C-alpha cells in the first residue's frame, strides 16, 4: 500500500516495477536485475514500501532494506534452493524453529504451507521484532510463537550491534560488529532454554541466521540438549562462520545441500 498522497499513476509505476521483478527467471546474472535495476529505480522515484502479497501470504516490507527488497521484487528467488529442499521434507504437523527470524519470511512461509505445524520464531532486535509480530498478525497465523530474545550460550544481556546501512538482517552480537555506531542491549538465553519455554520437545527443521554467533550457540546446545531435541535438518548461514559446517558434522550431521549463502545439514540416524 502506498501513501495516500501518491497519484494513481505513481502507484501503477511502483506496482509495475514489482510485477517485473516477480517475472525474473532463476538464471545467473538475470536474477540480479531486481537488486541492480528495479530496487534502485524504485528508490530514486521516491516510492516507499507497504503491505504486499508474498508467495500467498502478506508482509509489511521496506524495499530499501536488503531482505525486504528481495521479497518485494522477487520473493520466488529468495533462499529458493534451501527452502524448496526443506519444504519437501517437513512433516505436515512438524516443528520449525527460526533462529534469527528477522521480519519473518521463513516462519510465515512455513506457517502458510503447513497450517498444522508448530512454528517458533526468535528475533533479538526490538524494532525488527515489532515488524515480525505485525507480519504474523496481518496473516492471522495461529501456529507461530514469536519470542523477542537473543540466542547465546548463557542467560544474561548482550549488546546487539545494529546494521543501519540498509541490512537490518545483519545485526549481530559477534565481536566483529562492535565498531558499529549503534547497539541495543538485549536479553539473551541459550537455545535449549528458549525451546523449553515454548514447550518444544522435537525439531524437524531449524533455520539459523545469527550473523557470526552460530558456533557459540550451537556448541552449548549440543552439549546440553538431549538428542531427541536435535533438529533433523538445520539450515545455517555460513558466510560469517564457515566452521559451523564442520561443527555440525562432528556431532553427527551430514551435508545435504549447499546453496549460495546457506548450507542444509541432516542428522544421521543412530
């Protein structure tokens, strides 16, 4: 939805740019058209974000943001390989845990496809959490539990270093981000504690994107969580912590899929 002072012509042009992005095929170089052409043009023309349909559900998006822009113009391409892989393997009544949920795309997608599933969305940034909660409410999803808390290896409070350059998904507790101009103090808990408070006793699929804090969180989790709580599949971002794959392999996971930024690992049986 556009601001009321926008002319019908401006709204049509904005909608046309979004429509063009959603026709983008999954072809190398061509799929970059949204970020390199449509998103900058949309911004130069002064168009803003709003609530739009995203793959059958609605989200409030700000196209100037990194993740939002991808979802505004080409949601069918965002994390396409890993999501398709996991959707095929998720039980209809399964449990999906979204660690570092951002504004909720993964959680909303799984809730939309699997209305009988239990979804746990965890987001640390207070402002981002408000957008996440709004996106859940817009769709009236009843199978998503949202938790405003950071994930760490201890109970306490940590500074969350905020990425204010158009990529709020890049917020991080990790030391590499401590040179940023702004941080907010956030309550943190170990992952096993959060799952216990949510009443979760098994996890079929977990997505983890916590910008460099994965190794610290997972080391504590596998040390204390019963094996029955270990996720059957884990999708983890590896750009900041490439060692996370070897960590998971050491505790019994096998690499099932490598995508552009994420890897999916499956827990070996026995």
